[in-house]
């Protein structure tokens, strides 16, 4: 519950002035293109709200190098950590899967009272649709703690598979225990 509150509060603070309530389908393609134009410099957050305007579910998608690194909330910090790793370890601490950054799903959150109703699955499929159909990519990456049984099972049911890649510099603590998954998608 604490994690949900922190993410929900953070999303509301960062996006309250930019929320698009009741987006009609005619504007969808313009919004998707706007997201693609801006995702390289940050991330796109999709949020579902209730009738009171409270966020009840959200998911984030960003472009991310496929080196297994668990991203910080600020992409600039990721670049800094990669540079530190390259300098101190003389290499990145794992294998890079794709040369170009790929869509990366993160921070999937569903309010406790809505869990088990397909909301998380719908948000995963929405991000997949944006990444493949709208942006033209054929893979979607994410991290998940294997101890988070519900999340891990959701991603397995949605055909995500473990890449086997782990970001594991000496300062990363337990990061190597976090699974790095990929879904190979049809980009039609």
C-alpha cells in the first residue's frame, strides 16, 4: 500500500496539469504521436481515474537500453550510473541485448480494491499496443521481482520470458535477483 501511495501521489503531482480527461477516439492518434515524440526524453504515464478524479491504476512506458539495468525515475541518473560502471568496471556489468533502446514497461500499479478484475492486464496490453502498433517495435521489456507472485504470473500469462540478463555491478545490492523479461510481439 505504501508503494501504491507513493507512485499515485507522485503521478498526480507530476501530471495533474497535463491530464487529458475523456479523450475521444479522434484525438487518439495525435496523442500517440505526441507520446512517441516525447518518450525519448522521458516517459509516458497512462493513468486511470475514478469518478472522483483519483488515480486508481497507472503504468509507465519509456525507451530504455536493453542492458538489464533497473531504471531510476530520472533517466539522467541511469546515464550517469552506466558511465560509472564503464569507468570502474571497464565494461557494462552485463550483456546488451539490442543496440537501440526499446520500449520498457514500468510502475504498473492497480489500487488494491480493483485487483483481480483485469485492469493490470488491460494496461499491459495497452502499452504493448502503443509500443508495437503505434511505434513499430517488436519487443517490450520490463523488470519484475519474482517474489511478487501476482505480477510475475500476470507477465508470464502475457507471454513475457526471462532474458537471463542481470545488471550486477558490486554496488547494485540485490538487483541481480530482479527478473528482466521481454515479450516478442507482432508489430502489425
